[in-house]
């Protein structure tokens, strides 16, 4: 690939089938991503620990002692580790090898029994019904509409009747803004996408018909090697989330106020938590 590929690329952005997600599950990429999860200088991979502590405190206040919690897309286990240390029985699932290695090391260091599984959340099946299943930080929106539906049905099947779903989602507006962002470039002496120094060009597109934002990154090294990375985010309107959850037998859907679940100054008005209960009668 050379610069001509960028100059003559089709616009608006079209992502190839393998460009729907950043490569979370590639070992080297996941190692670089882990450094960002651990950073206390920013909130974009995981939130800073002070905020996570507040969110964990809120979850712990809702559940009986020893409740079973499943964290889908648990990353390096920042939530599961803190919840397990409060006596909850935790499982964390993530397909990032570096994140799961880190989570396992930390659990061992703290002598906590946490089940971690390196797997795609769409395929993981819990062996015991769960009291609470959580998917935080807008991860739900990286799934296509079809996958999101499948995931909700899969989550419902792993919850006990009356069990809780805690789903932190992007607002419609936040996803639309991602798709309508102007093209930009930055120099990356060390970067997330490539270990070597590179220039990173970013283009985005919003598709109103499918309600999806696409982002395409072109990473160009000094020797002229160019690699493409992509990511697609699905937007749902507030009322669409409600209909979706009802369809999969979730009831008592409520939106948590900011004081219960502070989303962080970078995410005010772009992320919020939906809390729902699996119907008792199924
Ligand atoms: C933004 S990070 C958030 C991590 C964690 N929830 C936190 O807040 O610290 C999203 C996580 O979801 C994981 N992930 C994304 N898609 C996934 C999938 N299909 N199966 C498993 N893990 C996935 C990524 O590897 C990453 O660790």
C-alpha cells in the first residue's frame, strides 16, 4: 500500500469486513493497549481508578453478599478485581490476551479467586446463572445491530430470573458525532496502532440509514509502509434501547443518574448506564 491508496481511496469511508473493530485481540496491539488501560493520565481505554472505585462502590451497594457477577469485555479486570475483593464471585471475559494475562496476575497477587476467560463475549457461556452481568464503557455499541440483538439474548440466557443487566451505552448523538468528525492527522513517535514511529491519518463517516459511524485510520511509517485499521460503532436512540431490552425480556429498565454512575468529565452526555432486570416469569 502506498500514499496513492490514500489519495485515491473511496470516500466516504468504506470499511472492509476485517476492519469493523480495532485489533483488540492481537497480542502486540493488546500489550500496547494495556499500557493505555493502566495509564492514570487519561480515561480513554479504561477510566481512572478513582472513578472506577466510585462505580464499583455503587454496584456493590445493590447486590447481596456473594452475588455472582459476570463482566463482559472486562479488560484488565479493574472492576472484577475490586468486586471480588468485596466478596462477590466474579467472572471476567475479554479477548485481549494482554488484558486477561494482567487480570490473572493481579488476582493471583491479591489471592483472589476470579475466573477469567480469554474469549469473544459472543461465544462465552457461563456455567452458573449470574446475578448481574455488566458491559461497560460503550462496548455494546461496537457490535453490529444483529450482533447486539444476539448478545442481549445470550446475556439474558445467562442471568437468573430477576438478575440484573448493567449496560453502559453511548448516546445516539455521541456516535453520530464520531461519524461526522473532520479528517485529522497526528504524529505518533510511539503509538497504539504500530510500535514504530508513524503518522496517523483519521477519517470518519456517518451512515444515517444504518445509524453507524465508521472510522478509518491510516498508519504510515517513515519507510512508507501504510497499514489500515477500522472501527464501526452502532448508534441507538434512547427509545430504541428500551424497545430492544424489552424484546429480550428485560424489565424495569432505568437510566442511572450521573451521581450514581459518574461517567467522567470526558464522557458526560456521551455515555450512560441502563439498568434492567431479567423477567421473573421465564
Ligand atoms: C474500552 S475497553 C473497556 C475495558 C473495561 N470494561 C474497562 O472499562 O476497564 C473494551 C474491552 O472490550 C474488549 N472487547 C471488545 N470486543 C470484544 C469481544 N467481542 N469479545 C471479548 N472482548 C471484547 C476489548 O478487548 C477491551 O478490553
